[in-house]
């Protein structure tokens, strides 16, 4: 969670009251700049090593945000065996799992916890009048922690995995129709979207196997045409996230009646 300001005047007593599961960062405009990202990378590595060990590689999906491209950030991750995968430019709204419903689910959960807290008349009165900035931060950080624990619970496993499946982030190098049909990028016309199959090219030795060589060239042209079509669709995509809603069971509803 990134808060506006430098954090230099925040007392340790306040920080001690923050939810233990939430990392709090400070930036003048509440942006994730390269300095925040460097701190975040260090904390990520610490938690990765504690959970998976120092010798295990993990995969981290990133946008092309300038902070993600910072050389120090990349070194911190690389030295700790965190493999960074950068999404192509202008494709975030199609293939970023957070934008496929995960981020929206967290925001909805935060709102639910806030609503429950405000049901208490005393809390409502404090929220509207007497809360200090520090108290608001403590309460807000607490709601974020509660929401993340809910979304990361077993009850939401299918939702989280589904966000990675629908964006293609769980695609393997081996074509699998059962799993590939789950790839449905948000805002992209599925009639014009095809999951490319993996082909093993035939090795050309001493100019032989000309027929195979022609097939490979044709496959390359097909792949180039597919990439061009996906790029065109990406440029036409809806920049807004949140085209998915939760149903009563905590799952993603692909066809919401009305936007929230």
C-alpha cells in the first residue's frame, strides 16, 4: 500500500498498529516510482526466500512501468532467482491477471469491510468528523489486510487461478486444448483470437528437405499475421478494467448484467 507523503513524521507507534500482512510505502504522490519499487523488490525477495527458499526460481509478471524497468530493481530480482516477465506494451488490459478481476475483487472486499465497520454508529461518527489522518491510515491498512486475506483464502482459489488462465499467463509450451480454451482476453473478440499451437521445425541440412523449409516459412508468416491481428485488437481494446463481477459464490461472472 502506497501512502501520500514522505513518511518521515510518522511515529513508530502508528506504524506498530499497521496490519502485519500489509507493506506500507511512502511517496509524495502515492505513486510506485523506482525508489518505492526498489524497496518493494527487497521485501518481495525476503518473503519469496522465506516461503520458497533461496534456490527456487519464481516467475513474476510485470508491466512496462518505468519503475519495473529500473536496473537496480532487475538486479535485486535476478540475484534472488525471480524471473521477470514483461507484458508487451499496450496489452496490460488484455493479459494482466490483476485487471482480469483480481484487483476488482480486492477493491470490492475492501468496500465490504468498510461498510461493515461503518454499520457501527460510533464508527460512522468518527469517520465523518473526528478521525485523525493517522487513525484513517491505520484503519485503511487494516481493511486492505482483511481484504487480501479473504482473496488469498482457499475459497477464492478458483477465482485467482481463473484470472491467470483467462489471460493466458498459465499457458505452457505444450498445446493443451482443455486449458487453452480458457484463454479469453478481456475486451478481445474471441472470434478473432486463436491460441497458437507449438510446432517443432524440421532441421535443414545441406539444403535438403525443401518442402519442410517451405512449411516453416508458411508457419512464420501465419504467426506474424496472428501477431498483427492481436496488436490491432489491442489498440481497439477497452482501457477500463473491471469487466468481470463476482457472483454470490465469490467467482467471476463473465456476463454481468450491469457494471458496478
